[in-house]
C-alpha cells in the first residue's frame, strides 16, 4: 500500500530544501497527518495547525439573564493552551493535515488558482496546496504567518490576494529547480488510480481519530474573585478536557483511507491486545 502522508512529507522536505523562502522550515518539527474528507463533499483540502502559540490570557465564560442582562453565572477562570506533540525526542511545532481522499482528487479546473497556472496540468492544484500549507508556517514559529500588506501593516486575513500569488510563485520556483519527478509524480494521479495501482492508500493519523490535537482549556491556577461574585453570580467548575493534552508517537497509527470510509490498519503479524 502507499503511505500518502509519508510521500507528502518527503515532497515537503524537498520543497523546503529548494525554495529559499521556505528554507527556515525544519520538517522534523512538522507532522503531516491524514484526516477524512470525501471527494465530493465541501471542505478544506489541507490545514496548517500551529502548536507553538503561547497560553492565552486567563478568561472565563459568562451567562446573562435574557431580559435584565444581569450576569447570572460564570465559569472558573481558565487559560487556553496548545497540546504538546512529540515524536521521539522532537517537539512538533506545526502539523499539516490532508483530507483523504479529497486532496488526491483536487484539480485546477474551475478553481480560483487556475489563473495562476494557465496551461498547466490539473494536478498542479495539489502542489499548490502543499506549498500553501508550508507558507502558513511563521518564520518566527509564533503562530500562523501574518501577511504584510503593501502599506506595512498586517492583514487581518492570512489569505490575502498576495498570499495566493506568492504561493504560485514558489510552486514555479520549485519546479524551476528541476526536482526529481519521483518527488511529485504521485500527485499526478487521482485517488482511484493510486488505490488501484498500490492496492490501498494509507496515512498517519491519531489514535483519537477523527479527533486530533487541538487547543484546549485548562483551569487557571489562580482564581481571583470577580466583582460580580458578591451579587449572587454562581461560579461553575470547569470540566476537565475530554481529549488528551499530550501526544507522542505512541498516539499515532496508520489508517487505510477508502472512497467513503477509513479504518485502522492492523499490520500482518501485529495482534490485537485483548
Ligand atoms: Zn490556508
């Protein structure tokens, strides 16, 4: 079977080694994983997830009475944190997820990127997405890259017009370095063709599939009183996070992705614990 996320990781390694603007990226700190996404359903082809954002300022939820607008209850104070993900000795700083099989069936036709790739083959849309997600990685590793506008201020949107143009320029710059065709050859084929050729498509996912590491809330160590607490506002205890907050390579598994479903792959010779 073909491990699609491994192929994408190798391709990304090649891209960052050839495109100067992305050369700051250390792929051993980036984890590529697969999520489920049907080809004909709406949704992203891929997403860049940042794990380096610091904890938020403390805050709380609150509820008001509908008619009087008076505060009736609030939660305990909490902070929002990024989960920790490690693979071996490495702290993962960013994760890039790909929706399978949707990503494999992406095409330039009628997409808004088509105009950047006049006369190009339809699979170039996939290379564009690969570079797009890498370009979201911030050079200061402090979140998702902010896009500077021509006047020197930052755009509120991480997807300005310039972003798409710059991604297309990097795709062309990468191809101009004449990378080995084996690096990107797998992008030429859609899901059905790859599946038939390789006898299955697998990808790295989290054991918690379809869930994956995401920001979570944690009760703040300090719980200062609020002014309103004295006037009968009920303070509700926070529930403990439902998801793990630390992940390691033991939380990764390999899944086989099919047209409409996916399943955990149990390798030959591997046995299930009771
Ligand atoms: Zn994006």
